[in-house]
C-alpha cells in the first residue's frame, strides 16, 4: 500500500516551484487572468480584443497561453485594464517586520 503525501502550497505556484522573481510572476499572472476573464465575459475574439487594447493579436495569444509572461510590463497590463473599463489602484506600504523581502501583490 502506498502512502500519498499531500503538500500544501504557499498560494504562489511560482514560489513553490522556486521560479526566480516569483512575486513578480504571480502578480502578472493575476493581472493577466483578470484581463482574460473580462475578454471572455465580453465574448471578444483575440483579434477584437487586440484592436480594443491597441496591440497585436499575438500578444493576446501569448497572454492566454501564459507564455512570455515576464515580457509583459505592469504598465501594459494596467493600461489594458483601464482600456477594459476597470480602475487600477496601487498601494505602497512599508515592509512588515517579519517579511524577509518586499513584494508585489495583486488584490482583485
């Protein structure tokens, strides 16, 4: 009989996989997920979404596949959210005493 080991994740798959820049990747993935959900809710095809966002269809495809996520800047992702009629709010706070490093978090 084999024993299954269940390991609980940290909530950041990139950190769990020890990807460099895990907080950055997670934040971009969360922003991308919101953008893609809005596109889906509006029933837009990739070409229509690209036209609306002022970009090339290949970028929407890359966003959808999650490929090259590092290449998407926060500026671009936030600009797209604004073009999709959403408000983006940034909050800057001091690092908590027990945190080992600063970080980027997205709240949706």
